[in-house]
C-alpha cells in the first residue's frame, strides 16, 4: 500500500495492531472467513469434529480435531502427550477421525505438518505430500501439506 492509498482511507477507520490478539478477535476473523467461504464455495454445511483421550485422572493426554466441509476432512490438530506416544493412541485417533469423515461423505482428508513433527507418521497411514514449503522458516524446517483418499 503506498502513501496515496493510505490517505484515501476513510478517517473514521480505527486500526489496531497487536501481538497475541485476544481469542475473540481471532474467532471473529474465523467466523467471517467461514461465512464467506460457505457463500462462495456453494457448500452450506461445515461440521467440526473432535476426539479426545484422557487418562484415569481425567487429564487430557491426546486428541484430534478437524473440519468437514464439502467432501473433505481437514485435520487441524492431532496431538498426543509425550509420555503416551508410541502406544498407538495417535494411530487410533487418526483412524477414528478418518472413519468419521467417511461417514459424512468425505472423499479426501487433508492436513499439514512441519518437518520436525510427524510427516513420516502420516505417510505410514497413506498420506501423500502434495506441497512442501521450505523457505521462510528456521533453517532445516519445512511445512508439508498432505492428502489421503478416503473413498
């Protein structure tokens, strides 16, 4: 934006720049974008789904969260506490979420992960990388976008 464009903005606008913005502002952005996407994407149903695992004391030790929109399941988060990894919890969470996607007519599952997280884990379960972005991150780190055919 050049100086001329800034001067043409209505003087009644209030600009706010903040680090670590309040969750309600972030949620307002999500809601606005979701509404726009539904209007323009011609799909009027968006379903969120989560599966959570707790230990005997009720402490959260893992979970998966995703969004079903159209015929795609987008996995947003999959996490297992370090003390519980390697026991099949992540695999079970992933399989259960994929099954939920299938039950809702999803043909594809999409997700992204960083190279230091779990790309090999997802590839073991049939996810294929479709895009790798390795610039702009700290040295040696890439963001990897993966997909899997569910049906």
